[in-house]
């Protein structure tokens, strides 16, 4: 498995309420209806794009606020495979990403990420590296101008169970496989 996705870039302190608006939390919506509201208050165009070809890149404190599971699930329903940030706000948000089969990549604090819409992130051998227990994932940013920039992404501190959840695709698959 590899990830090749367009960069969608957001800043610091993006709360779960901006990722999935709280006003929809207790409504009985299908997964597809929930996904229509992903990031609508921050980026109204997000839900209209094909997120299966996008990766969200954010600054620090990504996913702050509540432990709202819909903040991760709505991205996955749209086809998202990963979040990249300098720091996840909480272990709970990071766990929600893992449970939905999305890789919680981080960047080193001193790694500049000045990439723009139209740039792509390419991460080869993801499944192999997760299976080997790697914490460092060599990646490449393919810029819209044709240039390439190497990048190292991290998934640090995965437990054996979290690694298996990612390899199985999500928490539901993990439990189904173990019957």
C-alpha cells in the first residue's frame, strides 16, 4: 500500500468542532450524510472534493476539543487515509484516527511544511513499514511546479494492537478477524 494524495493544508489549533461540527453530533445521520459536513465551518469546499485523493496537513494541536469520533470517521468515509500534523492535540483523537484506519503521521517540530494546494504527498511501502513496526516513513512531496522535496513522517508509539488495527483497515475489521 502507498499513499499518493493532494495536500490540503490547515493551521494550528483546529478543533474537533471544526473538523466535524458539534451541531450534527446527536442527529441520526448515515455515514455519508455525516461526511457531507466534514470541515464545513473551516473549509466549505472540503466535502465537495474527492478526499480519497487528499491528505490533511495541519500544524500543532490538530483535533483539540472534544473526543468526537465523527471528526475522524467523516474523513475516512470520504476516503481519507491519513492526517499529518506537528502534534495531535490528544491521544483520543489520534486513537480515533487509528480506529478508523487512518494513519496519524507527525512531523518533527523543525521540519518546514510550506507546501501548497496542488502539491502531492507520496508515501511508499506504508503497509510494509507499519507491519515491520517502523516509526519513520520516508515520503516525497511532489510540488505542482514539478520539483520534489523529501520528507520524513512519523507514526510513533503504536502499540501492537494499534498496528494490527491499521493493517486490518480499521477497528471493526480487527474485531471481525478475531471473531
